[in-house]
C-alpha cells in the first residue's frame, strides 16, 4: 500500500510508535519507572494477519547439522503433498509458513514459527 500523500506534497508529521515520555507518566511513584515488561501498542498502517510463535528449546550449537531444530524446521517448511503447510494451505488457513532457530545461545535456543494467515486462519 502506498502512503496517502504524493511526492510533491509534504510528508505527514513523524509520529514515532515508541515514546519514552509515555513510560514516565504511567507510574505514580518513581520505584517502577522505566522497568520491564513494557506494553507497546501501535496503529497499523495496513491490515495484516500474522502469527509468530517462539519456543525455548535446549541448545543445539554442538551439532548444528544433526540438531532437532534443523529437522523440525525442514518438516514444517516442506511444501509437498501431505505436509503441514500444504494441509493448512488447502484448507485456506495460511498463505506462508517459515520455521527455524532464531537465537542460539550456549544454554538455550529459540525456535520460531511464522505464519501468514488468511481471513479464515
């Protein structure tokens, strides 16, 4: 989607999604100012349907080619007949799917599954 202004017009005023000043007004006392967790909300620019899931799994840095996360990402990412993606796509629920390890630390890893959803999904 194109922005609602033309090149010869001036750009709309910049309104950042995150403003630190909002955090300071949420608390009555100074004890919790600027601490986590922080809830941020934004106004979307266009309609999107996405599902992102992250799971903590044991680290597999020592065996990257034989790791369970590699096997799982290949199984979920496969697009052949009878695969998870094909089944969800044939039922009109997803338009895209990707999966794999996103963070690999010495003691843990994060496995992420991203799906582009349809209205039915």
